């Protein structure tokens, strides 16, 4: 058996991991905190580190944090839909079933939505 | 003050609150016009007032880039009856929506929206929002006007609803506010309205806001105040696990605090007896795609749907004649001038005469009785959106524009396509689901502040716009009534006396606002919120009765005596949430009193009283109003068409 320490951890209400950060990509700029409607995120006391997900069960899954993140496309921050509400679909021709984040997913679909990915905050910048 | 680090990381400990804590500090802001709420209505109201040269301050408890019901995005711009392609006049459209809602639709806001919707849209275009298919992505599609490059939703023939790239709307309005010099206060939760002499029913002279990061108070002194907040998201039902099902568009902090603040100072409301069963299945009893995936009847309209065996679910016109072809699903029936979108909430139990009125405007529909057909084996669940079978422009406009621009669907599109979903090949799963027992919600066209033709409430100095208005709501509606209320509040402020706030009222409100942080233990805001939910579910649910409603009031009083004095908060964030939940007591009272006052059942309002079982008796087709008078509730009434002649009154008051 491993000698890893065991902790008594407070029982959190779910969902408890609405967003996760990749510490190697996120530089702690905190722009996501500015755009979170529900103030789910809190600045990390250690400068340069990702925000702390302080109130995960208040998240409304709007994805504002991901959309506004300057390194969102590189994967600095990720929104995690609760498993209970995962999206499922099937291939019309083959009848094969899929779900969001499965082990062997189909290849990504590169098509952009009509109008592209423009974040809301771009409009706030003064005209060039 | 140390707080517990609530994250799922192993061994999480306590961290220091990272914002400076300034409990008790009060800053004063003096302005001409104060706007409460930074959603579509709020930003528009601020612009409307600022264009008239007023000094404007706007308060938002989140951040304006995404705040409000339409904050994440919008795909449909309704009521664009004056666009060059529209074949319906503002008068016709307003009349139709009034009739189709059993006359429980306030004509003032509705007509303002119809008159100003298109011009407001052009203004948004100037501010940078995309409203036309200028890249010709949808060239030749049956829903596109080749001249203007507008693309239309719902009734293609009559072209009154424009599909827009509305994720740019908050940005465009934000830019409009910035250019006009509106002063914006984010993360400030407007808690209470201030009145002249601190008196209920007196002129409104500003508001108190609480900064939910620092705990600092801001006292706004304003000549005129406009309420632009939205309503209930957690009065009957509150579940963090399932939240996004029922707040598809509204984040949970939309808790109706603008209303409860107005209620306490004596503003007049109507229609709070109306609510609908909380249907996790969205509008047609078909589940919206979990978390952010849009409505079957709006964003996914008119996608082909098949069951698990591949059987296609047929479409019919309003008279039950089968429809062939995808385009026909968005065309009026033979002999019908136009149809209205989203008449989905066909009330059960309406009279034959009312049914005939609904038929006049009914839209093409998919086969009814989904649940029964599944039970008898005719359909096999789950159901699928058969995107691959759709013509390319129809497929793309559903998945790529509606899904992409409406509400939270942009992030949905991003993750779903990254996970491999391809609408050319794949069919997305939908589930027919039941309603949650006893859980209810206000729904569309529900209660609100009673306006006059100036969008003023019964209180001097207090105006309202957007979803805070009686039977109000929707993106175009909110932007149009916002600008209108902004203009009218500015007109008033231009000659109004200096606002003087009452010290005693300030002290009282300060005491109330900070009470939860003075407690070290007690009841957590979530437990309190759920306690209110239970009272509403049991005593003010599907079937109401004078006796049970009164018992409900008794339990609310008990909550006020006991638990209200025990709710605690450990930091400014928790304080904000605690106040939201505490204010729900007032909203619960508003609903129960409104329910007591209407002594007749109504199918249109989804309001059933077992002690007054007669449904929609003609003498009750009127607005029942409620307001606080001291600590008693004063009930009044207004004729159902109290606004008089629409065109004449609009033109006399609009200020354009």
C-alpha cells in the first residue's frame, strides 16, 4: 500500500470542478475573473498562478472565462460540463454512438461558427 | 478575514480574501440618472439618458460584458416590424401578441418594441454588431432577403424576426455607453432604493449598492432611477447540480432584487400570480441539450427530428394538415396572414373562443403528444436532431448561427465541435422529459412593474425597462424599452429638484445589509434559499387555495422571525448571495399576495385556485395590482387595456 497521506476533506456540493486550469499555460493574468458573471473565481495569492475556483457550484456554464481567456485556444482554461448532463449523439449513417469527451472520440470538426470566435471584450477596446 | 478555500484540490486550506475589505465604508456618487442593472435594458437605458445630455451612473452586480438574460448572446431579434422586408405592421403585431397571450400582455412596452426595434438594431450595427449576412454565407437561402442581406427566422413570408450575430450585442452596447460617458459600477449589488424623507411611496432619489468584492457601500443620489433588472431564477427551485437546465439564459445571481427593492418602497406590481411549471424540457416538452444548447422551439427550429429507430416526426400546419418540405415549417398556413413565434405555451383548459384566437396566430408544429406516443411504443427514445438530412443553409443556420450566437451556445459549439461533432454526419440527442414536480418559474411575459406611457412606475423618479416591466422581456424589447425609459427619465431629471437622501433610512438599510457579516455562525444562504423554495412549492404551487396561501404567508413570517436573523456571511461574496436569498422572502410574499388577490382561476396565467375553480370568467380579465402600504398589501385593479390607443399615445410620449 502506498504511504500517501490521507486527508479529511470537507464534502463539497456538486458540480465541483466547473473549470480547470493548465498551470503550464495559464500565466495568472486574471482576465477570466473580470468576465465571470458569478464571481466563481478568486485571485490566487501567488502572483502568476491560475485563479482559485472558489465557488464552483455557482457556475452557470456560460463559458465567459474560456471565451475571454487570451490563452483559451491553447487550453489554459477548460470548462467541464457535469457528467450528468453530458451531450450525446450518433452517426446517421453508421449508427455509432458518441458522447462528449469519450475515450475514442471522432476527429475534431474544424468548422468555425458563422461569424467566428470574437470575444465580447473586443468591442470595448477603442477604435484603432 | 480568512475564508475556506472551496476547491476540489486535495488538501485545500484557508486563503486570505484577496480583495481589500471595506465593510462600513460608504462612498457617495451624485448623478442625474441612475440605472440599476447592466443587461441589455440597462445599457440601453443608460445610452438613452446619456444621449439627452444627462450624467448617468449604471450599477451591475456582475460585469457588463456578459451581464443579464441576454448577456451571453442573442440569435433572434424580434418585433422588427418596420424593417423593409416586413409584411406586418407594428399595430398588427402588437395586437396579435396581446390577443395570443389572452390579453395579458402590456401594450405599452410591446408597442414601443414594435415601433423602435428595427431602428435600434441599425444603431447596434453602427456600434459594431453584425446584423447582416454580408459575406453571402447564406446566399439564395429561402430565409434570406437578397437586397438587405438580412436573414429571417420563424415566419419567412412575413419577415418580422431577424437572425443576428448577437454575441456582439453586449460589446456594442458597452461601447455605446463608453462613448457617451456613462459611469459604470461593476460588482455592485443594488440593494435598496432611497426615497425622499425615507418614506414609502415617496419620490425615489437613488439607491444603495454593495460591492460584492470589497463589502463597501455606495450611496447613489440620483434625480431619476431606472430599474432594468430581471426576475426570478431561484424562487421555487434551486439546485446547483441542475442549475443550467432552468437558467438556460439567466445566471443564478439574477434573483429579482430590483423588484424587491422597489416593492419595499411601495412600487406597484401586477401579474405576479402568473407562473408556469418548471419544465426541464424547455418549451415543447423536449429537453434542451444539456447546458447551453438552446431551445428546441427556437434555436433548433425547424430541424427535422427522428426517434431512435430513425422514424421521422412529422410536421403539421395549424389545422393539422401534414407539411412537406423544410421551408414550409416556417410559412403561414393557407389563409393565414402571419403566425407568431413561440405560441408553444398553449394553455390547457381555455375556452373554445380563446382557442379560436390562438388558431389565428398559431405556427406550424411537430406532432403532438410525444409522451403518450413513447408510452405506447409508437416512438422509441431518445430522439435526435437529424441535422444531416437538412438542406445545408437550414442546417448551418441552426448549428453554426443560432447555435453559436444564442445564450451560452458559443461555448457549446466550441466544445462540441472539438469533441468531433459534425452536423453533416451526426445527429444530436434530445430527450423528452417530464416537468419537475411542484417546481415553477415565472416564464415569459410574466409579472413586473406597472408602467405608464413614460415607462414610469407609480413612484415619482422611478422608471422601469426590459424584463422588470409588466409582461416584458426579450432582447429587442429590452433594448427598445431601455432607450425609451432612458429618454423619459432624462426628461424628468432635467427639471427635477436635487435629490436629498434620508439619513435614518440610510442607517436602517446599512444595518440590514451588514447584518449577515456580524454573525459567526447560523444558517448558510443556500439552506435558507432552499427553505424558501419549499414554502413556495408546498403553499404556492400548481393548485392554490386561500387557506394554503395564508399558511404559506405564516411560514414566511416565521422565517423572518427565526432564520432571517441567523443567515451569516463570511466575506463580501457570501454577503451578496445571502442578501439575494434574504430578498427572496419579499418576492415570495409578492407572489402569494398576488395569488390571494386574483379570486378566479386562469388558464392563460397557468393559475389554478381550487376554491375559485371557474376558469377565466370574463369579469376577471383585468390586471390585479399589488403594492405595499405600510406593512399591509394594497390590492388594486386596472382595465386589461389600460394603455388606451397605442399609436396615439406612443406618438404623444415617445420623445423622438
